[in-house]
C-alpha cells in the first residue's frame, strides 16, 4: 500500500508549508527536525526542502532565508542550469504566494501532526518487533520509546534572553513551597519543598526515615495539597497508623484500645474544609521502577479534579533502574535519582525521598554526602539533603541530630543538635540550630570537659 504524503492536500498546501518554514523560523526549527522531503510529491518541492534541511544542519539549526536557499540551489545545479531555473522559479513563486487556499496556521498544524504520526508509526513498528520477540523485561523500554516518540515535534524554547520576562522572574511567588510541618526546617527552606524540587533524607537503618517522610506527607495533606506516599517495606496498616498518631495523639500500639476515639479524630481531620488528599501505595521492593511510580501518579491524577502536588518515596534504594546498566549497580543508582529529579520537572511535583546511609553513617554525629550507601551520584541531583543521626542514648531520650547538609534554596550546613525526635508519637521539633563548624567545636569542648571531669574524679578533686 502506498504511503500517504502531502500530495493529497494539493500543491498550494505544500507551497504554503515551505513558505511557513522559511518565514516562521521558530516553526521551521520545530518541524525540520522531523520533516522528510519524501513527504512532498513534487520533485522541485522535495529538492527545495532537501537544500533547506542541509543548510539548517550546516548552520547549527538556523533556518535559512530565501536568498541563502537560492544561492545553495544555484551552486548545487551548476552542471544543469535549466533545472536550477525551475527550482529558483518555484522558490520565487513560494516567496510571492498571496491569499493561499489554506491558512498558514492550518498548514503548520496539519504538517506537524503528520510528521509526528510518521515518527510514532516508525516507533510502533519497533515496539511490535519487541513484543513479538517475547522479551518480558522490555515493558519499560517500550514505554520510554513511545514517550520519546510523543515528544517529537514539541517546541522546546530552551534559549531565554537575559532580558526576557523580567517582571515574571521577579515575582515573589516564583517558588510554591509545600511546608514540612517542622518549623525550624521550613524556615531554612523558605517555606518548604517546592514543586519541581527533589528533597533527600539520608539516615542509617532504624533512625527515622519513614517517620519524617510520613510527617511531611501528613502536613501537606492537612494543608490542602494532594499527596501520594509510596513505600516498600512497611504494611499499609503500619503507615496508616503513623498518620493516625498525628491526628489523634495516640501511639500506634494503643490505637486498637481507643478505636472509637481515634476514628473520631481521623474523621474530623480528613473531613474538614481545606483538607487535600492522601493516597498510600505499597510497591514491590527491588523490582519497581520510576516508570511504575509515574504510571501510578498519572492514574491518580486522571481520577482527581486536582493534580498531585507532593510525592514521598520511602525509600529510593528500593527502586531498580528503568534501563539496563550492564550489572553496574552504582551507575544504576545514579540513573534512578536523575529519573526522579526529571520526574519532578516533568510532572511539576515536589518529591521527598530517603536514602540508606553506609556503615560509617551510623557512627558519626552528622552524616554528610560521603555517607550515602552506594553511589555518591544520589546526592548530585537533589535540591535538598537532610541527614539524621541518632546514638543509642539519643534513641532512649527520643532525640536526634538533624542536619541540613545541602540546600539550593538558601543556607545549608545547619545542625539541630539533640532535637526532639519521637518516632512513636510522630513528634519532631527543630529549635536550637548551629552551623556544622559550631557543632564540631562544641563537640570538642564537650569531649575536653568530659576528660577533665574524669581526671578530677580519679584524683579525688571535687567538681
């Protein structure tokens, strides 16, 4: 069966298209990336577009003007001046075309849609081969191929002049922060984590990653935001009970004893005007991908009158890469974080996640970026990195050291030493802060004072 082309729409449609490409340079840049000369049915039209595309590539994606195209045609047809004249006359007719049958907007939209369809058609043929090849692991690759095909021909105005949209750039509400509910942290983050930003919590096992992420989720929902909390290791009931603790003030292990009271508090919190939404999603550990998370976000968004604002992923080490990294696990970890960061921008959502600390992270007072388990690349794409450390004594006293290790928003290197961190009651209070340097100096002073006290005791000297 013969493939369709622009010939079915007539000669003037093709002339108007060529005219639009040359005269509307932004549109020309957009369609020339995907336009093929074979889509035209006239030999001269094909030849003109071939020369336009060659010039476009030669001059770094700049659409040539009529005179440049004329010179190119003349130089390319020196051996056959009669053919050159036909092409030049056709180009002149296109430049002088007035009152075309089709409006330029119709021609541009129709042509671009046709090119996008052809690109998608080629991709679907490749997808069909993968499906019939029986590769059960190819689903994510297929989704990625189709997503890329759907992006073909979409304008990406990535170049912005420094003087463009000055007023918009100076708007006070450039960021749209979502509060964490922890005052000291929100102050440092200028209100919280914003749409399009990725926040990372670094902590060793059993320190409180799930507690703090659940606190963030609960606060956002209470303030009217739409929230999805993904988790891999806890049960649905365990995460639900953490939220119930925030609303009721009753510790999870005692909620069954006070069932009616807790239910009343839950209903009061979630039915009041201004409450957003909070969805819990438990995924398989070690086999789930960023693609799985994106699909679920899209599905929930389609079922809701409002888009998703905040996503919590507890935690990122439980995800596997969408792409094969040939067994190099650390490269895969970097790819996962980059895909999550890309998702923040693509879907205009804020994402808080957590990462497991390495062995050394459990022995230091302030874990830093060098204490990430696995690849250091986990730290590179994050807008915010928050670390938590707790000694056995601090766990007993329900306290912790919480440090803002990295912040693209404002000041970082700030530590909250021995702050309140009650896992059971979901109560985190960050008040007295100091710099990381001040914390280290304070630690040295405490060590020296402890040594002095021990010496006095050994010598029988009264304190």
